[in-house]
């Protein structure tokens, strides 16, 4: 009999772990336990379903449970909620329909993901206060907001901004509340976030910055008012986008150590503090490639890779190492693409660097070639070493994704301003100016060296 | 009196050298000698003028000579052709209008660029056989081809392909001759070039591969036939796109050493074999970042950077070093973007690596997000070290430029397959699949490790 691998959670990390374990160990008995009806899911697509870009919520998952089970010979159990991990006896207990089922494991992978944060304020239990988590909940979410005329979005992070766009696409009046002075407060510097503010306002979003939500009021158990430090606003629905926290309930019950970020502590092999138990994805913490410090990012690409590492190591021992993250991320806000990697200028200062920065505007094609647009790039470097620490880019063209990934590739390999200047990037009049916008940013940042 | 810096050639490298020297030495007397009427020119834009995308040939230059002279306090001499360098007396001799003018130099930068290769075949002197070199010649080129109904393009390199597209845009019948079995013979592998063949044929280009042009025939001194090993073709004009060679005539006369590539030998400071003489741009050789071997690439981004290094060092001594190139390049062939960096699989083998490669097709957005297209990526690595040696990408979306530059950034920093897999690239449903296409290529290349 093969090694018994049990994976709790069928999202990005769990499905990746299962697939990888199967690929590396044809003999293993692999069981994937998922509490919802979908696997290989991620919340990233939900705003596009709500906004009408994606028609069928089932499309948001990459595989159906049946395909995944058949093609990879994995025992997939959907609608199966694990409620306890018995570490001593190497068993998990799950509710399936009306009954409790036990799964014996030799190796366990915890991939329970993250939960939307619900602010601990008065009225937060009212109906009509909505969160995004799982794709199968998306149709209900859409139904709820479709009936509304005014919707409050609380929180100006990626999900908040994407939901604001989705709701405007549905013709709703949208009030966006952010308690910090700018949207994307933890991932962007204020100067760059201001470009996003303009785009939001241009597209009819009523923007409330520096305005903390302190409560909700309702009628008949349904929300009808958002209360902030500054006033009260009548709304029909509220969408929460104030971030997520790792869903560590099971892990804590099983006695696993949490890290300083409150996510499950793991080492680079995705091993937890308990032998034979791995954790991966949004439930686990990771570390920043620049600072080496522990960090928590709930982003699908990292979850997938952590899942690969956990799945590989579950069957092969210490076979793969996860190197860490830069927190590279992108979102589309109406017509703007908004992307970042590494440290913001503020973070760099907080981390003890002496940051210098340059912000430039550059065209995406040769000056004479039609169709080019202007993008804004902020590049941050450490003054003493010249090491590039972070980049933020905002512009109305999908090429922003390419640019941020070039920056992430360079920063991930420890590039300095010199390295960016000399990076051998491509040029043709229809695709770039002869001085690539990132190279232009590096030139300005070099203070006259280039 | 400041140091006298004389720069021969006002193209990309020469103009960059002049600008950089001025920036780093406010006292220097800087003279830029250009034989044509434009400065900061490059031939890259000519096909877009010929094809009608760009309306005014003057737009192809970045600065007018007057702006450049005024804003940077540079003595710009257009229509001034240097015909001799007197090394002993540190003087160059130039023809300006009817007279000969001498320019004294303390430091000299040679940036005479490259010349189109004219195949040494019978009839190559006939009228109607056209080459691309300088933007101010573009209007004449366009006039010539406008009168034609059938045009032969000889050579399937970047310029040949771009001219084929331009000519089709003008409604011409186009015959493209390539002596090798595939287009882009020195920069792409055959499997990837085949995708370009399909696009050419789909757009009405009559493709003649494996067919060497052995001569031209004419009537009244004007070409009217292309003669190949396989037959004769009646045409009205011929456009040569068989490559360029460094314009080393002046450098050789001055006794400068040429390198093994027949371009002017330079070290990483852009110093030539003669003290106080620098060379930069398409006249100079460079070296490959992967193999360390001398190479010749006539590409504008490298020319600009070599110019920067030469200009800086001309006034500051050994201030900047040019690290070398990967030969990153992109071209647009009708609706396809065609890009490459590093070594092809064939080159990798010739260089003594044991290359492995993977070719994948991937979508440019999440599977459920509309507007995504399919791109084809070939990734080549060294089997023993895992080092990525080269990438080729073909697809109908400008994001191909972003992808090739990510690859170039990674390869330039010595990335392995592992590094590509773990590169923290961005993801959002409108901008990428959750497994970035380059990461998918690295996974396939890892042969099951990922």
C-alpha cells in the first residue's frame, strides 16, 4: 500500500499539492478534502463574475472534481468539511453529508486558505454585508448586489477596487470607504495610489478616504446604513474588502505553531512545527525575498507554488524549497492596470534601508508609432548598495503586467540600478521605446550616472 | 578650455555618447559630426514609414539637430562627412558642403554604424535594388516601391520581414527569398520560425525558402528579374534585407584593430586598440553574456548603451562598463509578435552546451477571462547546470514583448529553471493565467521536478 497523503482544502495550494504528490509518487494514496463543491478554486475571479465579464461561476475553477479525480487518480471529496486533526493517531475527522468520516494519513497537508476579515464593529452581523471567498458563493453574491441600487465597498485593497469596478459595471452607485489616506495602503505609496483615485472618481466611484467605518445599522436585520467617523450613509448592500486572515482554526486545534504573522509557521520545505504535517497557501506564512523577514501574502501564484513544494516534499522528503516572495501583484481598476513588486518606499524606510526613488512617465511604443500610451513608473532603490527594492507601475495598457514582471525578475535576482540599466530588453517601434520605460526609470534613479 | 570630444556619427550611439559626455562634463567642447541631415536616427522605423504607419520621416529621429545642439550645448554638424582620422595629430578631416574642415580632438568616439550588406552577385549594381539605412532616405525608398507592383525582398531577417509587411500594406505583390530553410535563420530555431512562415503566407507573402539569390537582371539599367538557384522571377523592385556589416572603413584607415567579428574591437570601457579613441554602436563588437564570446549585434538598445558608456568614459576615464548582450530582439510580423533572447537551441549546441528545450502553448489571461490569446514559448536550458540559455516567443499580442523581457531579465542574471519557476510574477485574471506562461515553460522543461 502506498503512502497515505491527506490534503485539507481543495483550493489553489491544496490542488497543486495533490497534483504534485501524484506526479512524484505514482503509488501514494492521495485524498483531497474540500468543504465546498469546487476544487482548484480561488477568489480572484469572483469580481469578474459579479461584474458580468464571466458568465458561469463554474468556469472560475480550473478543474471539475471529477476530472481532477479521474485524470490524477486522486480521491477527491467535495462538500467534506474537516473539523478535527488527531495528530497522535494520524487521523482527520470530517463531516460528509450527515455523517462523520475518518481519514488516516501518513502525511498531512493543511491548505485551508484564508477568510475575509469582518471588522469587529457594531452591526457587522447584519444581512446584506457580503464577503468574497469561494467561487460557488459568487452567484448568491451577484444576486444580492443586483437587487441593490447603492452599494458600499469597505476597504480599498485589490478585492475592494475590483468589486467597485464590478458594481459600477452593473450600474450601481458605489461608495468606497478606506480608513487610510489612500487606496492600496499596504502595497502602494500614496503618490502612485493617487493615480488610482483619479481613475475611480472618473468612473463614478464616490471615494471616501481617511474615513474609518465604525459600524453598520439595519432594518429588519438587513443593513441599510454605513456609519463612519465622519457620517452616516444610506446603502442597500455592503461588500467587505478589508483583507483576509489565514484560516488557522484547525491548525491551532492540532497544536501547530503559528508564526509572527499569525499564519501557520512553515520552513522553506513547507514543513510545520509538527512532523509529517505540511502547510501551504493562504493558511501559511512565507518570507520576503528582500528583507528575509516573515510575511503573509494571500496571492494565488504563491499559493500554487507553496502547494507544489508541500506536495512534492510530502512524498519525496526535502525535495523542493520555497524561496519566498516579493509580493508581486497586479490589478485592473477600470482602464488602469496597477502593479507592484518588492517594497514600497515607506516599507523600505521602515525596514531600515535608505531609499531613493524616481517616478517617471514614459510611452509604451516608439514616439512615432501609433497606439502607445503613457505609463507611470516609480522605482525605489537602496542608496548605499544601489539595490532595487521595489517598483510600482500604473497605466492604461496590459503591458504593465509585463513591466512589473520584468522588475520582479530583476529584483528577485538582487538587481542593482546598474543591472536594470544594462538589462538587455527588447525593442521594436510597435512594442517599446528604444529606452525601455524601466531603463528610463533606472536612469533617473541613477542621478546622472546614466 | 574644456576637453575636446569629437564624435563621428550622429545615430543612436553617437547621439547617446554626446549627451552623456555633456551631462558628465559641463566644460567639454563636444562636436557631433553626422554625414546625413538627421541625428539620433536609427533604421528601425523605416519600414513603418514605408508601410504608411508613420507619415513624416522626420519623426523617425528623436531630436532635431537644432534642439540637440541648443539643449545640450553640443556642436552639431550635419551633412558633414568625415573621410579621414589623423591619429598622430588628433584631427579628423571632414567634407562640409564644398570644403574640407578639420576638427581637433582630445578624445574621439567612432560611431559610424553599419551598412546594409549587398550580396556580391551579378547585377547587384542595378537601379531599383534598394537598401534601408537612414531615415532621410526613407521617402525616396517609399517613392520607389510605390510605383512597383511586384517587389522581391531578399533576406528573411527582421528588416526583411518588416519590409514584407510594409509592402503588403501598400498592396504590393511580395516575394520573399531566404537562402536558409527558415526565416530569422540566425536568431530563431526552425520550429518557432515555422509559425512565422504561416503568418507570412496567411498574409499573402510568396515565400521562397532554401532559395539563394544568385543574381539580378535588368533592362536599361533597372532591375527586372531576380535569379535564384531554382528559377527566375520578374519583379519591379528589390529590397535587400540580408543583414548589415559594421562600417569600419574610417576605423581601419586609422589603424584600429578589428575583432574576430570584423567589427571594431573594444573592451568593456568601449576603448579601442588606440588610446583616446572609443567606438560604440553598430560599428563596434560586443560579447555574449552567456558564452562570454565576442559577437556582433546591430540593435538600437545596445547601440544606445554602448554610446552611453563611450560618452561617459570619454570624459571620465573608466567610469562605466558595458556588460554585454543577450541579443534580445522582437519584431512584429503582421499580427504576430516574434521575440527571442539568449541562445537558440542550435546555437546552444554549437557552443558546447547540452541543451534541453520545451515548447508550450499558453493563454495570456485566466482561462475564463475574455480577450486572452495563445502564445507559443520555447525555452532552452543547459541540462547539466539547469541554467536557462534562451527563450523564443511567438504570439498575436504585444504582451510577447513583456514576456521576452522577463526572460531576458532572468537569463541576464544567470537564472536556472528553478529560478524561473519560483520567479514571483504577477497574476490577475485579466492579465495572466495563474501559472504564468514562462513558468509553465519552466515546469515542462523541469521534466517533472515541478
